C-alpha cells in the first residue's frame, strides 16, 4: 500500500490518513477549490482547514465536487484561537459546519492555547471550557476525534487534569531542525498523535544543503525527504501547495530512511525558517 493511502489508528480507534493536505494561507475561492480538488484527485484523503483560514467554504465545495463519499475524506477544522468559552465554542463549531456544509467533522482542534495576537497569555481556564464544549460535541457524535494545536506539555497537563477525554491529536510545527522533542515525547507517552504542520518549514528547508545532499542519496526531492522524515518520526505531516506538480510530488513517499540518517537529521537544532 502506498504511503499516501496508509493510516494511523487514533486512541479511540478512528483511523486518520498518515498524510494530510494543509490549506493554511490558501485563499478562499477558486484557488482553494482547485488546490483541494487536485489533492483529492491525486490521493489525499485528509484535508486540514480552520476557521481562521477563512477558506472552509471552498474546502467543503471541493470535497463535494470530488465525487468521493463524505466518509472517504477525513476533514479537520479548528476553533479560532481567541475563543475561550463553552458557549462560544459550541457556536463556532456550528458556524464551521455551516461553512463546510457538513453534518460532522472528523477532527476538531483548539487552534492555539492563547490568542495569536497575545501569544503566551494565560488562558488555562478558557481552554478547559472550550475543550469541555468539544467533549460534548464528541459525545453527541458531531466530531469523531478532538484535540489541540500548538499545545506544550504544560498546556496539555491542564487539559488532562480538568477534562475527561485525552486529546487524540496535538498539531504542532514539526520539521527538520524543529522536531519539538519534549512535546513529541510527552504526546507519545499519553497516546496523543502529533500532527506535523509546516513539514517543509514553509519552504525554507528545501534550500538547505544538508537536506539537498541527503535527498540525492535517496533519489527523492528535498520536499519528499522532509515529509518522509515526519512520517518516520511517527507524526502525520500536512504538506501544502497550490501547484499541481508539487501536490503530486508530495505524495511520492514510498521509501524509508535509514535510522542513522534520521538520527543525523535529529541533530539539526536550528529552526530552518531562519536558514539563509
């Protein structure tokens, strides 16, 4: 079975594709509709969006136009980062369903532990309320799995101490040079799957000489090496592109890296978004 067709089994038994298609910074309308349509055409079965991306409507339209059954596509969306109350979470979820024109989500995440315009703010009480609302929706069958995004071990501890359902997923920035080892190990110990957003370091990793050299060793592209690294680390990468050739390229993942090469890439500690 090709890697693009493989799945992870989450803690509650729900199966999630190992590779998702990210839609961050893809504008609503024709661009998003076309990109998601191409992703589905070329084998992706997990589409990741968010209320903050403002493209949920186009994502939903592309999925319906694909001819695939709803249950064949794993759909993720996210609660906006500033929403930190029980009722606002319920209301925001209903709005997301309306935008997507769907009756349920496969995965719903708290987008961040704090508002993006006030990073680091203590929102522990609000995160508990938001997550409790998501637990309600989960029990009602409106969400198949629930989780968080950008949560540190301390943020996760807060949820585990005050809520009943262990998050199924923690979606974090994860790529060569920024593998967030402490958070990854914490999540592994709790049975929380790590989703890797920006697996290409928003493109900067592709020009790194070490990555380029190693990709030649495996006869793959730098992008394919970066995405495969995330998979071999046991995470679910979310590559994104609006170019069909790259959407196809990013599915070429049917190779495995040698343990010593993964360990070597692990030694890179500089965030590749700062590489020249």
